[in-house]
């Protein structure tokens, strides 16, 4: 029953190679899949954030340039509208009086000409119009007739009257040049706050078109420039130019967002394609920039990353499979060969050869088995010689010589056979001399008692050897405890190193947060620098206007120049602060790199601890093997004690019987003695 169960268990054993493949590759594949998913998700979010930021930055950059362009000329219009001579011209104009005959006319014309001269490329004409007399003048010298130029009939009049500030009109085509133009119109108020007229300039939009042409959004992205009323002033699709946003094949949420002034990020469909974009207003001009990037280009980096990750993980899994199969094969093959050798030995075939060559623990086992095979082969020689000697003894020849060395426990057999030869010879000689004497029975009993005493001595020697073996086992057990203790300490060290590495990783996250804070502060400083630069430009323009009006007597220029100097110093301070913050960011990055290095060192120490732990466990296994051999020796010693005890018992019984049979055996004893060659 027990043997059948054992055979069944052996047959049901799993292959080591299969275990290694299943228990190593399966968690590795699962781990790689999970890692790939996490990496893809995290990378996808980062790519999405970068794309959104790129789209937003492109839109804001375009709107900023448009805003700066219009703001510059709106400021010129405001300066002209605030010109006191122009205010006095409109305020003092009598009904029916021609504007060209007013005393301020020449001065106003000179001022407009000077302003026009500052940027003759983009400013087409400077002009002003009176509300009451419906007259218009231009810096080109054109003067309309009284009542000919009705401001209230202009499309932009209501907008200026409501806004009470400078506005940008809807673009229109210049009748003489054919180019697109927008007017910058500023109201002129009298001392009572009533609008008496307007000051304006006609601005070419070619520069705006050129600005938009320079803006790029990826490879296939686009930017749309919309006026306040939704007229498209720039588009890659020429068919959409000068069309209304409401007429485009674009998502309704974009149209509604534009109409409601809901600016920000949008996902929308445009001409049948899904796009990711951003809508922003270009400052006081109230024009709008709408960007768009097709979803294919938007998601292309993620698709490329996902494909590369899948390919990389597939290669890693394939390489791991090959390596694990090779390692498993390298382990299983020598074990199978050793199993075959052990199986032959278990069947009594001692003439076997161990061909396993390895420098690891399996190689050590192979060497031990090989030594065992060699020793078993020597045992065969011992057995053959002992059988031959016993045959000689059986033939009556008590003179023999043992030629083998009889190492180990077999030395006792050699000693016993040699003692047997001498003892038998002595016994035969003694029997020969005392066979005729009946009283010799007492001597024989005494001799048996002496043999019994020798058995007791052998028994004591076997017990002493057994005690030494048990002592050796006790020492080995202590060694096992010591190695187990070392293994536990190594495991604790590995745990502490990993915890320390985790703390340093958290410090690395804090360092990266410091970098983020520094970067945000740098952005704020740069914004300050941009604002100061804008103010400096406006002050420079004011200085130019004041100089044009006052000529050499322009005392206001000194004040403006002083203000420009102050703004310049603020710019220097902002730049210095930016430099300091950038240095802090660099230091934070360096500290983060140091922490990463320390974490890597800790992980390396953890690996060394694991290796040490493995070595300790292997040593425990080796000690366990030695304990097994020691226990086998104990078993042999106990067998010897049992045999000696049995022999002593038999000899005692024979001694008792000898006294009774002494007389009966005396006659036959002489016949038996003649058989031996002494």
C-alpha cells in the first residue's frame, strides 16, 4: 500500500522547468502588462497636458501679438482724441463755420501729420470729424463740406457712443488700394463730457495677416482670426476668408462660446474632423483667435509611445522566456543525470559513472555522489575478499591474509577477521591439547566468558563512537541556528534599506515640487517684465507725440524720460529676481538627482543583502546534508551494539550448554580438529 502511494507521488511531481516557467514568466508578464498600462496612462496624460499647453500657448501668443498691434494704434488714437487743440477745435466751431477756417485747424493738421509720420507703413490716414457740423478732415489735406460727412450714419457711431472709449471697427476694403483696413476711432469729449466729434486713423491689416501667417501649430494645426462680429480675417482655407463664423461647418458649441464670450479650451469638429483647440480674445481689440489641432496629430505621440511600449515589452518577455528556459534546462539536465545515477545505485548497479560537471551546488552534489560511487566500488572489493576468506575458513584453512585497506567502518571487519584467524587457531590448538581431558570443559567455559568480555568491550567502543557522532550533530545544529540568525538579520537590513529608499524617493518628489514653484514664480516675473515693456513702449510714443507738438520747448519729454528710466530699473530688478529663481530651480534639480543616486545605492545594498541571505540558506542546506550522514553513522553504531548484545546472549547460552554437553562432545571434538590446518 505504502509503496504504491510513493510511486504515485513521484509520477505526479511537477517538472522544475515547468515550475520556473509558470511561476516566473506569469508574474513577470502580468507585471509588465500592468507597468505598460500605467506608463501608457501616465504618459498619455503628460502628452495631453503638453499638447493642450502647446495649443493654448500658440493661441495666446497669436492673440498677444494681435493685441499688441491694435493696442499700439489704439493708444495713438486715444492720444489724438485727447489732444487739447482738437478738443478746442470741435468746441469752438460755430454753426455754418468751415472747419478749415478755425484757428486750431493748422495745429491739428500738423499733429496728425506728425503722428502719421511715426508709422507711415501701417497708418494709411489720420482723420477727425465733428458731430455738429458733419465735417471731416484728413492729414492728407482733404476737408469735407459742411453737412457732407454725417458721423451719426456711420456703422460704428453707436458703438463709440456706447463704449465712450477707443474702438476697432469691423474690417472693410479700401476703395483705392483694395486692401483690408480697420479704423481706430476715439471719441472727443468737451469739458462737459459730451462727445463733440471723433479722432481716428485708418489702419492696414496686412501686418495682422503677416503675423498670423508666421504662427504655426504643429504640422496640421491651424489658427483662425475672428473680428468682434465673427468675420474670419485669417484662415488656412482661403474659402473661409471673410466669411462669418456662423456660416462655417464648425461645432455649435464653438459658435455659442464665441457669441457668449466663453473663452478657453474646446474639443470640436471642424469640416468633419475632430480638433483640440483654444479660444482667446486679443485684448481691447475684442478680436478672437481660435486654434485647432486635428485629433490624429494630437494623439499621434501617444499612439507612437503605446506601440513602442508594446513592442519593447514583447521583446523583454521573449528574452525572459529564452533566458528562463536556458536556466531551467541548465538546472534540470544535471539533476536528471544525477537521478539516473541514483536510480541505478538503488537497483544495485554500482558500476556507474557520474558525468555532471558544474561549479554550483549541483556540482557539489555530483562530486559527493561520485565519491560515494567510488567508495561503493571499493566496498565490492571488500565483499569479494571477505567472501573468499569465508570460503577458505569453510574449507578449514585458518591462515589467510587480507589485501584490501578496508577504510571506514569496514576496518572493523578486517580487524575482526584477523582476530578470528588468530582466535580460531588458538582455539583449535587449545581444543587439541585438552580434548582428551574432560575437565577441560571448565577452561572452555572460561574462554567463552573471556569472549563475552571482549564483546562487552566492543559494545562500549560502539557506544563511545555513537556519543561522538551525537556530539557532532549537536554542533551542526548550533551552526544551523547561527546561520538562520544571520539570514534573519540580512532580511531586516534589506527591509531597512528599502524603507530608506522610499523616504528618499518622497524627498525627491518634494524637490520636484520646489522646482515647480520656482517655475511658477519665474512665469510671474516674466509677465511683469512684459507689462513693464508695454508701458515703456507707450511712454516712448507719448514722448514722440509731445516732442512733435512742442518742438524744442518740449519740457514734458524730461518727465517721460525719467519714467522710462524708472521702468527700466524695475525691469533689471525683475530680471535679477528671475535669475535667482532659475538658480534655485537648478539647485532643486541637483538635489533631486542626488536623492535619486542615494536611492539607487540603497537598492544596490538591498540586492547584496538578498545575495548574502541566499548564501546563508545554501549553507544551511549543506549542513543539513552533513546531519543526515551523521544520523546514518548513528544508525550503524546502534546496529553494532545490537549485534554485540545478541552475540553476548548467544555466547552465554552456549557457555551454559557447553558444560552439559562437554562430555558428549569430547569424542567428536578430536575428529573435527583434524579437519583444520593450524
